[in-house]
């Protein structure tokens, strides 16, 4: 099962990858998995609501992989490899990745989390894309801030706002659950 899940994640990373962040700067422990589900409200497009799915797998104590999908027209597929640079208070990570929707793109996120007693995390950072279009290249940039609360050992609720810093980056709002196993 782990091999199949790893193959799917790695395959998606190199064929597609990354949506919005919806993630603290912490990584999953080795051998742990997560599934996240959330509606995403695109504030700039008349409050259009999409559906976000995120699946992750911990590789080491400081590295995890994830695939992300937004079900919309067009569908968005992506993935990233998150690497913790500083553990503790604060926790800092980077997450390079790839994505595909109408175009192929590269992703990079810089995450900072303020974990509080392993129950709550307030997080934020920057998410930048480089999108390759038929007619050129665009560089959307977001600043994001979020909140995650552990309800049980295997269940967390999260809420995040992504503020577009330029014309190619719509303002987004999402809230949902992460299940860990």
C-alpha cells in the first residue's frame, strides 16, 4: 500500500502539481499519511466555489510529499516536496513543486508556523508560481495566513486566506479537514 501511494504521489509530482498551500510548516512523520478536503472560495470570480483535495505522505522527520487537486473547469493537479528548515517555535519550511491546469507551472511556498502545544498552529507565508502559457509566462504571487486546530490525534480543522499580490493571483478562502493515519 505504501509503495502504491508513493508511486502515485511521485508520478503526480512530475506530471502535474500544486494548488494553494493549506498547510502548516510542519511535515508528516515518516510513514504517516494525510488526506485533506476543503471547499475553496475564489473571491475574485464572483465567489466561485471549487473543491480542494490534498494527500500527503511523510518521508523523513523533515520531508514530506503531497499531491493536490482542485476540481473545477479546468481541473488543477499538482504536488510538492516540503522540507523543514527550522523546527520548533517558529517552524519554517519551503515547498517546491509543479502543477498543471490549463498550463504547466512551477510552485514555491515559504511557510512559517507558530505551533502552540501541538494542538493549534497559526501559519503564513508566501506562495509563488511560474506559469508557462502558449503566449508567454506569468508569475502569480500570494501571501497566505491560516489556522489549524487538532481536534483529535488523527483529525485537524483548518482555515486559510490567500491574498493575491498581483493580477494573476486571485484572492482565495478555504476551510476544511485533514485526516491523519
